[in-house]
C-alpha cells in the first residue's frame, strides 16, 4: 500500500483516534483544492481495513473500496443530470435523505463502522445543508462523516460547529514533486516549478493542465493579456482553446488567468515576485508589466470574479465569455 505524502502527522492522528474509537463522528477536512484531501481519507480507511479486517479478507475489502462498492462506505458527490448529461451544480437534498437508508441497513461486516465521504461539502445547497445538519446533530453510533471542503467559509456555521476541523496545509515543493512522481509523472524541473507556483502546490490541479504545453500556454496568456488589439490572432487562438474545454477544465484554466493577473498587480505595486515564486517564467510578467495598467488588471480580474459563476450556472457561451474578457479594458 502506498503511503501518504505530506500529511503524515495528521494521518497518524486521525487513524489512531479512529482505531481507538476516540474519533469525533464528524470530521471536516479542509485545504486548497487538489492537495489530496479525498485521497487522504481513502488512505485512512485503507489502513483501518488492514488493521481491523481478517487478513484473508483484506484484499476483497480493498477491492470493494477501490471500486466504490463497499457496503459500509458511501460517497456523496454531485451527480450527472440525466436530462442534460452534465454534472449538476449541487449535491441535492434527495442524495442526503438517501443516507437514512444507508444508516438503517444492517451491516454485513461485524464491528466494522460505516463511513460517509462528502466530496465536497462546498457543493451542498441550503436545503441539502440543512438536511445534513439534522443528521450530524444526532449521529449514529459507529458511523463517521468525512466532509471535504476547499472553502470552509462557505459552509453553514452550524455544520462546522458539529465537526472536528482539520486543515491540511499546502505542499512544499519536494512533497509536490514526490506526489507527481508517485503518479508516474516525470517532468522537467522548470515545468514542475511553474505548476507549483500556479497551483500553490496542488498536485491534483496540476494534473488538469497539459504538461507539455503549460509553459507555452502561460507565456501566450501573459502576452495576450497585455495586447492592445483585443481580437488579435493570439487572442483568437486562446479564445478557441478555452471554448473547447469542459467546465471543470475551463475553471482550472481561468484560475491560471487569475494567477497571471495577480502577479501583474504585484509587479505594478512594486512587490518583488521573484522572492515568492520558483519559476523563471514569472520574469516574463515583470518584463511586460509596462504594457498594462493597474485599472486594466483590476477590471479584468473583476470581470472574472463577477461573471465566472454565471458562466457555469447558466451554461453561457464560453467563446463570448472569453471575448468579453479580452475586450475588458
């Protein structure tokens, strides 16, 4: 079994309390998106299985876990809308209500607890949040909730108050590199550094980028943001590329634009960005900073913040969205 990388102390603490039956019934695991919170929880359950299950049955239980078919483990995530064939915007109240059936079912595994993973609790709407809160207020014995959150400030305070809260820190560069290596990714050091800077040390988010073209895309975006001709060839190339992305991938790449805008603003404000980032490609932003004004940086950033949610909620035209971004002055 592969070991956890980067959260060893937190892992040992949760596993020890779980095996000694001292763990809170509800645990909120927070931290930046893509750092491995879901993987962290799955690994805890894997190790628990190895400690508590008869050795002859361990492989069977691990296989059920890996295939998401273990009778004592329930994972709540956004579902596919059958009408649109797209992922729904929220975890629905009906999904939470269905947990009652999971609770009352007699466990086929003696003395083995039930685990509910909510990935992520940020996707709960007000109705499903309140429905979950009622369950958390009266937890079943030998049942554990693991709530994943990328932005715990979005959750109901009453939900957070019912949970043991554990924040996982961002990875340092060495752990970030080792995690990608463990996933069989061998990358040029400069690509690794740029991905580390862009994602704030998130291996999960890094995997969503095209490794072979990340430097090219970064440089093209950096240059295009400062171009005065709003419909240049470079703009059109980027617009067509971004319009072709599925929602999740587009969301990740919009974060790349925000990252570049933030660096531009830091440079304009006289902040030495070289001290804060590893990649040499950041220097290109310094070299181009005279071609963009602070007002333009703020306006473009505000455009993304104010319109990005509507883009996905109402399934707006991605091409028009990107055209409007580049024409924002």
